[in-house]
């Protein structure tokens, strides 16, 4: 059974940090590009960060560039999103996505709330 399970979300003060994890099972992520998306209430889902299968290339939304870092550990079949200098506008449900050609898998999401 293919699964992506996100963890690490929670409530954090503005300026704080969180590290999200996405553990895959039922398939091997090593040949998949991995993405983090987020969806805030009343807004469309947006792409936050991407990492290629080899991990050589990454890309970020302008809104998180310089604050978020995506990484992967293919040996652990896990992808991470380190989030620093968090802002209230980063509040959203964060989703992990695995993509290869036309095949894609999604996690169930983890809530991140940035509030004082």
C-alpha cells in the first residue's frame, strides 16, 4: 500500500522554526521528484518547494525563498522541509507529494499554525 505520511506540524510563534517530515512506504522515492505544497483556508493549494530525484536541484516559491529548505534522505525514504523565520502567513496545511511522469502520490497533510 502506497503511503506518504507527514509529521512535524504544530503551533509555533512568529519567527520560530519547524521541521516537517514526509515518510514514504509502499514505493521507493529515489526516482521521484518530491514536493511540498500548502493550502491555507479559503486559498488554492500552492507549491512551496521541489527537490529532484537525485537531490541536486531544488526550487522554492518566492514567498519562502531563503527561509525554507527542502531535503531528502533516499536511504530513509523520507523528505523534509525545514522552515525558519516563520510568519503568520505561513499558516496552512502542508502536503507532501511524490511525482514521476504522470504518476503522483499525496499525503494527508499536517497543520502548521504560526501565531502569537
